[in-house]
C-alpha cells in the first residue's frame, strides 16, 4: 500500500469515533494492551506527561511540547483529532510522522488488526508509541482522546498527570453528572505520580482529592498556586500577568495562542512546568517565555481562535461544547467588530440545545455540516436554531457558507467558523 491507500484503510476499515460516534468506543484497554505487547511495549521506552480534560487539553499539550522542545529535548506529541492531515496526530519536535512509517506500521500489524478488530484510535495510539520509541524521544506529551480511565492512552506511567478541567461533554459515555465525568478523567491518576488539576468545581474537588489520596499521588491545583491577575489583548495576541503564591514578582507571559481562555490553560502549564523542573527537567522561566511566543511555529497548533483572514476578520475555533462556546463568546466581547457572522456545524452527540441557547439572536447565521456520518444535517440544525430565534441559511459545505458570509460581511465584521473540529478542518484557507 502507498500512503493514501493506507490512510483510506485506516479511516474505512476501523471503527472511528469521529465518524460514527459511540459505536467506535471500546470500553476497555484490552486491544491497546494486546497491540503494544505485540510491539514489545514501546510506551515503556520514553518518559511522558499525560493530559486529560473536557476543554483545553490540546492547547496545554501543545504549550508543554513547545516548552520542552525549546529546552532542547526531543519531544513527542500525540493529540487528536486532526484537522486536515492524519499525521498531525503524531509529531516529534513539531514535525509530523513520516508517511512511510505510517505505511510500514500498518502493514506490520495488519494480521493482528484482522484478528482483534481494534478501533481507529487504538491503532493510532500504538502507532504513536512505536514511533516515539523509534525516534528515541526524550519525553512525549500524550493527550487522551475521550475520558481517561478507559482511554487507549492510559497504559502509560507518566512523569506527571494533568487534568485541565471538567465540563459537560460525551455524557452518554462518561456519565450524566460532573462527578461521574470527573471520575473517568481521574482514571489517569497513577500510583505516586503527581497530578495537576487545572480548574476545580465544588462537584469535582472531592473526586480528585479522594482518587489522589487512594493512589498516594501528590495533588496540585493550578489556580491555587498561580493567579491570572490581568490580561491585555494586543495584535491578536494575549499578554497575561501572572502572580505566583508566596512570590512578590509578577510575570508577564506573551502567547501566540490568542484566545482569552488560554490564560486558564497557562496556569495549568506553569504548575506542570514547576513539577517537571522539580524532577530535573529544564523548564525554567526564560525557556517558558521563549516557547509560549512560538507555540504555533514549534508544534503546528491551529484551530484555537485561529485568524485566517482580515477585513473581514475570519476566525476558526474548534470549540464544540457548552464550555467551549462560553469561551468563544467571551472572546467575541473583547474583539472589535461591527456585526457578527457565525458559521455553525455540530455533531449529533453534543448538547445542541444547550449550545444554541447560548448564542446571540442578533448574529447572522450560516448552518453547515462536515462530511461525516455524525454531523447534524444543516437543515435540521437550521430548524433547531430557529427555536432559539437564530436565523440563517443552510449549506451542505462549510466553504460555500464561508463564501456567502464573506460576500455579505462589512470589512469591519467578524466571521467565526465553529461547532465541530471536523467542520473547521474542512475550511480551505482563503
């Protein structure tokens, strides 16, 4: 097989959560363990940081990878899903996995795939671990796919576990209360491995403290050690003033990831870097300052308040649940604009009504859908939105929606494409 044939095989032969939803979710680690056993357990050959959370885990993963790369470490990065190219999921020092490795790996394990029928995600996790071993990375940042306890990535024993936050997402799989969702995320906490919690809620704090205590895992709440005092929004970049507990000097961090929500993620990153430094990793302040100004360049991160056009301003944001949309709307409030245009597409297993109820009726709407089975039909989304007094046309393709929005927008207007990672991934940058 060549590379195109290989990715076609991976996307079509294997159950893929991003396409079909819960039917692709394997509620155990058996296949991942079997795959990695066949590969002589590559996950044991490198150090790692394991990151879970409802929102922010991708940004935190990329920031940490940028910091470790800047410090001179050969750094692996495993994230999901991808926007445009499958290889975005697996990187070393920002460079995507080689096409030939994808081909060779898939051919090598094809007989086992036929025997145990793993999911797409289980295969990609094993591929990432095998690639990181071959590349002899010093450390890898590993982002969970869904949940934590039964996520395929949860066969590693990391240097540090990180849980960014807990919100309402994937309730059909993870549970219908914040406590249940937190318990699934807390499943990444390992025996005596320090754990960083980015944000806590009254409903979730006891879940984390009880799990950490049971595992003898030192627990650190980032927002109790670090405080975002002020922020400035300049030239589509955010500058955050941070105070650290028991220190008089404040630090000012400039981030090339412009969303205001990155201020919260920054605190989680700083707490994690403190712990890494305590374990002997070079993650001191000068390195952090340098890295955070160039996260996109170092790691290839896109889709987080990603400005792809000016006059009118066109922004891509992969926010797709209630918490994500709340953050997008806060960003809209501080972004200068005349009128707001929202190109919206969602998938079927999200809290559609809860999201639609947040959105402003005064905006212009363009309802679209990504070309995956999970996508809500754009006309159905249009009908649902009308119940919340959100009005607009329906489009089969996001690029047609964007073309229409740009033709109608004033140069001082703001256009946002959001609601689904897969919708954002279909946008052809113009």
